[in-house]
């Protein structure tokens, strides 16, 4: 029956319509029977079937979609006519291997009979390349907003990304400064100092338990921002962070580096961008006052 359907088509019109679409994988489906009545040689390499084996197949034989979804796509092709309908789907090779394809489909009418002309393109390489590009973009985006040493967010993320989200929010700001960090850096070198910074952030993050975000604001100074947290809970978090840092010696070169921190806090609403800077300034003032009470090494 499908061969008869092919024979009723004037060959010049058939091939002119096929060539109009593209020169990639080409198939012609009879809408009366929903059977493939033509597939070109290019389809053989892509799908693993010979052109003759395609004749009499349905789209479901090589599509990963179920029949209901296939029928919905066919209706979209019909509604889009005379324009070309484009969709990305998964197709299946004769071996069972699945691969992504771009499908261009067009409704054509010949001698009052309706057909859909399909052009399919295996986009496996393109998809893999796009995946690698997306991974690179994510990597660069992540590192653009992260401090490379500690993994904490940086100032760029705070002001360019996070601040707009804080508008209208009631926030708490904690400023943390490592006590006598210059002395530690001078005594243990930059490697020891770097270890102190990265360990401090790790301990802070563990104490926070995702209740806030931590930013490296500069040098040995960090900012924590919490949302909708009352002052008693903020004080509890400060105490917890201090305790874990005070009681966790950092092992370095068969020795121990003991650290402590000074913390300042502030709380308020962010209505305008500069409100955050005001809160940071308030917290910084309290932190400096707290640091002045620390013994001098």
C-alpha cells in the first residue's frame, strides 16, 4: 500500500519538494496511513536502516516519544503549515542507541493528498559541544563570583548579584575579622595564612548551616548576611562561630595554629542600595570596638 502511495505521486513534484527542504536525512510520511513512504540514502547512516527498510515504518519505530506525543507533534506541523515546524527530539538507531535530532517538518499537499516531509539532523556533536560551552560558562561564572582561596562569595557577587535580591528585606549583617592575622601570616608564611583563611570559612560555613551567605570582603575580613533573623538568634550564631574557631586548632607543619575572631553585627531593612553599606559600616564599628578589647600579641 505504501509503495502504491509513492507511485501516485508525480516524481518531479515529489523530488522537487524534497530538495526544497534540505539535503540532509529526508523522509516522507503519508498522513492517511502515517507510514513512511520515502527515505533517502542519508537516513541509512544515521538510523542504521536501509532506505527500503524505512518504507512502511511509522515514526514510532525510530522516535523515543510515545505515539500520543508523536500525534501531537503531527498536529503542530499541520497547524504551522505552510511554514516549517522545528522541534528537538530524541531518535533511536536500529542498535537501540538514542541520539538528539533537530527535526524540520513541513506539510505538503500533492494531488489533494497530504504528506509531511521530514528533515532530521543528528545534533549529538552540537549538543556535546554546547554542553561543554555551558560547563565553561558555569565555571567562569562561578569563579567570577567566588574567592578562589576560600570558596566564599566575593564583593562582586555581593553588590552585583545579591544586593538586588535584598531590597525590601530585613537582614542581619555580621562582620568577622581574624585576630592578629598579620602576625600569623608573618610567623607561618602565606601558606599558613592561606590555610587559616580557608579553614576559617569552612568552620563558619559549618556553624551557619545554610542560615546565611558568607562573603570574603577583603584580606582577613568576612561578611555574613542573614535574612529575617532576630537579634537573639544572631547572637547565638556569633557565639557558635566564635566557639568553633576558638576550639579548633589548625594543624600546620606538625604544629598548631590557634585562631580567634572579632565580630560586629547590625540589623535593619534594605530599602535602597546604600542601606547595605550603612549596615556594614555599623557592624564594622562594633567589630573594631570588639577587637580593641582583645589582648595584643
